[in-house]
C-alpha cells in the first residue's frame, strides 16, 4: 500500500535538501523488529552522501545488534528542531524519514573511513580520533545503513542552509 503526505505544503521533495538534513543532524532514531517485537534506539551517526548511507558504531553485543542481525531492514528518522514558538503555538522543524538495510563492516580501512565521517559530522577532534583508532579500531563494531527510500517534512517557515 502506498501512502502519501496529507500536508503537501510541508513535504520535502528535494533530494539534496533531504541529504543535507541527514548530514546536519547529530542523531538518528532507528526502528527495528525481531520476532514481531519492535525496538527503537537513537544513535550518533555519520551520513555519507556519496554512498547514501549512514554509519554508526556500537558495542560487540546487545539488544540492538540482536535485532539488526535478525532483521536487517530498519526505518529511521533524523530531526532538526528549530524550537517552539509559544506565542504562535507552533513548532519549527525539518525531518527526514528513511528506510534501509543494515550491514556490518569488517574491513579495517572501511571502518576507519566510517569513523572519520562520523567524527566530522559530530565536529569532534580528528587528532583525538586518530589516537583512539590506533588501539581500538580492530575491536569496534561499525554498522552501515544503505538507504533505499527517503521522505521529508518541514514546517513552512523553516529554511535549511
């Protein structure tokens, strides 16, 4: 069944703008399911516009990994919150919803690239990251969500730069 956005005036149709939002946010929320049970988690991430994918890292074991390994299809959302105007009783926002498949990266050079993308998105120190990666890269679990669908919505008054 195909759905459509009821408020066409709020729909973001521009793929460049959708990608810009994914590259500006610091967190995404990912929904997943295993054995007909839902699970939701928020993650730091890095968006790779060349591959149209999201990188994340996590512990070597846990609920999130169990769910993703059981069912690699996920749904996610990135939100830019521009604040609430109490006088007008309106919320200003831009959001991207996306669907994709999760895979995990084993190759050390690909992991390193993923960490650089995540680090740059979080605007963190590369020098500190390089020091950490020298000792911890081999033990890191790095996931990639290859996005196959995106849609977006924003309040009318919002402009993304």
